[in-house]
């Protein structure tokens, strides 16, 4: 069961007999604090958490295109500076949504969006910016993903920010799992051979980091934390020039 897609996209998938799961939860991880990952934000739709994201500039958030495609900026807010999914932090309205023009909801290529905020966050120990990587992480290397998504496939969302380490999976290996050509140059994969650790519903748009830089954006996958299906992330190195040009 695929775990991408949000809001109106759910209806399209239902019509196509696909039952999606919203990315947005961490499986096999542990509770952490926003001070440890102060770039993490919660994207809210009419006040409710729908996706994660990363604070790139004081008034710019990087998230997944599938979180916001077709959604009006007027119903979106960004909350930063809290470890809780439902309380605390500072909230700022979104003033503009920029979705990658080549984003495809069918292939999930170029799954990235930039949100321009109505004002800037004041930086503190719990609200910080994150830099974009210039090169994709090497296969086998450790990367870290955070979010408030569900803690098991089809389960309940976490109330406190969760974190888990996973390993980068080569494109060739990931293609062998999902089918030849499924993993494009704007994607990268990460997971663990035995399964049990992954991002999931509600983690979409959230950060995959390595050495303090944003290397990936939670995008999609088949189920959550399944041994044969690594999580698939937007490849920030491949999308960096577009992000910079639209920030």
C-alpha cells in the first residue's frame, strides 16, 4: 500500500483503486526534542498536522510537492519550535506555494515544494535553518529521518517528535525492489535490510539529514518499514538548484 498523497489527491487515488497511506510517521524510532532537530516544522492544514518540512530560510520551508499540490496557501500554516504535534511552538501563515513544475503525482518524480511564509521566524535554540546538501549521500551510509507520523503502518500518529537512523540504499537495489525505472534521478532510497525502521504516514515532506544537511525529503514507499521496500525520498542534491531559485 503506497504511503504518499495528501488531501484532494486521495480522491484521485481512490478512484483508481489505489489505497494510499499519507507519509508522516516514524517507525522503529524513538522520541526526541525539537532542540536536537530545530529545522523540523509541522505543516498544518486548517490547524491540523498533515506533513513535515524543513526551515531553509527564516521565511522559507522546503517540503514535498504531494503535501501541497492543489492546496491554497490561505489554509496552510507552519509551526516551528515545538516537539509536540498538537501544541506549543510559533505559527506563521503560508503566503505562497511553489510546486516543482515537473512534479508528477504518478511517478513521484520532482516531489518538492517551497513555501514562502507571510513573515519570518525568529531563530532560537528550537528554531534553526538547515543547509541543502550539494551531493547525494553514499549507498550504505547512515542518514536520519524525523517526524510526527504514525509509528506503525496504518497506526496512530506520534504526539512527540520521533527520530530514526536508516541506511542509504543504492538506486539499482531500490529499482530491483520497486521495479525497473521506478526510482528516478530525483529520488533516493533509505531503509534497513530487516525492515522495521522507516518514515510513514504523516512524515511526508519531512527531513532526511546527514552531517547536519538536508539530503532528502520524505516522499513515498510501499507500506511502511517493510523489509523489501525501502523508503523513497526526494533527492535534494538533484533538486537543489530549483529550490534555491525559488526561495
